[in-house]
């Protein structure tokens, strides 16, 4: 099926350009449900919503492929552990000969309140080691889009590394579950209307959400 999908994607100059969605996280039950793994959770939520099975291993990632409407979509959860995410992401983009503006990376973000999302068309790594690895393997190119998933800041003097590897409390879990559905809807809009229009609309909605929730406890 993989080869058949690839042929369909590139059989015509007029065929829609595929998207590669990559969720960052750590493999294994130990890390399931932790803050650092919300990129994986977004992939799972999207895959479930559109009926794409994540049942293949490809370029060191759990992998799924399918169509949303007439748009080919590839989904990946690198199994390299977070800090080596680029070892999977770059080979996948190269395998499908995708421009980097069609490689969308999902990742946790300490600088957004819990449950607030943002779509950005490019940027640095902000000390996120998974993003840092992706940028490194893209030879320093930072011009790929990201879906940032806010997890909030650690309380008090808590070590950020420990915070990232904790599971969400009940309140935060509810916010993340709501955010995952919002992210799924945004991704479907992106596929149907293109990045610019969907990002403009989505980020406006999330800006208002940011203002509502930024002072609420979690």
C-alpha cells in the first residue's frame, strides 16, 4: 500500500502535495500520558479521527498513511526518543521528497498555558531538544511549520525536566483533551483550505483562549 500511495501522490503534476505530520515524544509505557508526549497524543487523535491506522514502522517511526479528502497524509511518531527526533523526521521528508513547508511538527510547549495551541510557519527550537534535533537534521533549516501544544510552566522551583516527564493532573488532562480535539479540527481545516487561511483563523481563536485561561490554576 505504501508504494501504491506514493505512486498516486506523484502520478500527476496536478496531484495535491502530500503533508507529513510528525508528533514528537518518547516511546514506551513509561512516558505515556506525560507532558512531553502530547505530540504523540495529537498524532493519535488525528489518526483516529480520520481513520488512518498507525500500523507500520518506517524510518524509525510508527507510521500511518492515507487520504483526507484528496490530500495524501503521512503520520509519524519517531521512536528514537525525543532528543533524536530528527533521525526519523528528516529521512521521512527526504523519502517522500517533500518541501519543508509540508512537514508539520507537533510538540509540547512550556511557554503556552496548558491547553492553548499555536500554528507557526517557522521558528527556532526554544531549547526544545526534539525540535533542536529536527532542525539539526534539516541542516539548520528552521522553515517548517509547527503545531505548538501548551503544557504550562512548572510550579515554583520545580525542575522543568521533571515537570515534562510528569503526567497531567485531572484539570490539566481535561484541558489537553479539549485541545487535542481543537488541534484535530485545525488540521482538517489546514488540509482543506491551506496553511495560511487555517493558521490565521485558528491562531485568532487560540489568542482569545490564551487570554481566558492564562491565569486559571491547573
